[in-house]
C-alpha cells in the first residue's frame, strides 16, 4: 500500500499541495508569528506556496491574519520574500 502524502492548503492560491513543498508560518502559543522550516514548532500553522504571486495574494487578502486571528508583523512577510528569493522561487 502506498504511503499517504500529507496535503495542506496554500492560504494564497487556496490549492491543496504536498506539505513538504509549502512554507509553514506558525503562531506560537505565546502569540508570536514566525517561519517554521522544519514543520515541528508548536502552535497554529498556515501554509503558503514558495511563489511570490501566492504570497502577494495572501498578503492582499490578509489570509495569514485571518488564519491566526492576529496581526502578522511585516518582518514575517519580508522573511518569506527573502526565503523565496534565496530558493529561486521569485
């Protein structure tokens, strides 16, 4: 029997994709929002494609703010943009 592949929905394009191909943004139990590259940090997670267009759409629709029910600091978006640039997913 083939192994089940975990799927998650991108908050930008709303498409279901493989969990490992997405970038996880997490809100810790203390309320701090940060990036989670290992997928192991505790807290509420939201996923975004490593694609600048998806990030732009998520930012415009305030999808991360709605997912976490809190304001997302601008530096989180800057970190996401840098991560995409470093990975070559502009």
